């Protein structure tokens, strides 16, 4: 079976959901509704569809949840990451949907961590997470997700008129990053530019028809 990979969702990291909602409302002109809690990770989110069966997610630590039994995903226990979020909500990471997570893990040129299964109601999904919760290349290497059979979650989200136009990755050595993304089968999903600091950003079309840059 040929492995099919596509952008599943993009992540805005925030110190709180309210901070992220306020920040995106100023930029996008819409308010992302609060969605769900991730009990195993003690995080929660706001979500909205952005076209092509993908969505945007504001993600923050849930202050009402107990400490999880393992490191949180997306390096969210890292004090440097937490300090960054306290300063401002920001474009932070991207997640790729795949039809065969085991094949991605087996063929990866870098350590992708372990596969963890999550469930909510009748739905489940599998995600690769390093045991220490860290992100490769400051989040420029995507996390991979494999959903259980059924409609993509974005199809049930409130439509706000947002469209993801592109994921842009900034890296001091673009060729090095390109090699890893090609080996993972996702180089076609993002643009890479040269820059001193490693960062992820997103070009978004908003309801007014304008394109804005989330960084």
C-alpha cells in the first residue's frame, strides 16, 4: 500500500486558550471556539477547519488538569517553550496525517519517538511522541497522526471561512531540512526558506479574502 501523507492540522501554541483566541481574533478576524481536553496530556484546545480536511488548533496546558503521567506532547513542559508562550501566542508546529504511521516510523532517518494511541468516545488516533516530549528541529519536523477510520474531525468543526495556503519553514540549513522531509515523504507539503532562526509560520486566507502571515 502506498503511504499517503497530507497536512492534518497546524498548531498555535499559547499560554492560555484565552490568550490564543484574542491573538488570532486580531489577526484572522474570527474567534476560534473552545473544543476539547486531552486528558492523557493535560492540555486543551480551540479548533477550526482550514480547508482540505485540515484544521488550525490553539493548544495550551490545561490549568485545571493534573500533571500527566508522562511528558506532554510538543515540548510543552519545556520552560523555554512556556516562556515563549507567556510572551505571546505563536505559530508553533505542524502535524501530518498519514495512512501508515508504522511505515513512516520504520523508514524515518531520525528518531521519531514512540507511537502513542489516544481515544475519545468511539474515535481513536495514533501519534508519534518522543518519551521526553521534545520536538525535532524546533518543531520544523512534523508530528505524524493516523486517525481511525471515519470522517476527518475537521468535517464536524464550525466553519469560519479560513483557508491554509501554505506552511513555511525557516532553517539555517535548508538543504539539511529538505533531505529529512523528503525521506519522510512530506517535502511537498511545506516551503523552506533560509534564516538564522528555526521557525514555523503559516499563510492563511481570512474571510475578508486577504492573506495573513501567522508566525
